[in-house]
């Protein structure tokens, strides 16, 4: 059996503090070995340039298995 990295995504879930409307931001093409500190720094940088509050950060790694 062979396992190969296919892709990784970073999803940020947001909420408007006034209307409570939910939203999301998705970044694709992350590296397989992105560490937690780097992901947190990206999240924090994005929080400084968007109006809504980031309430959840999720990283998904996808592999193909043959």
C-alpha cells in the first residue's frame, strides 16, 4: 500500500459580532508539514485585516492511498 500527500487546506470560520452571521475563509495549497505556530500566525495576521471574528481554525490534509 502506498500513501501520498495530495493537498492541505486551512479553513477559518468567522462570525459577525453584530449580526451573528457565519462565514468562512479557505486557503488551499498548504504544505504538508505546516507547523502549528505558522498556522496560528497566519490566522492572527488574517484576523487583523477582516471585520468578523475568527472562531475556529481547521487544517485538513488529504492523502491518496493506492
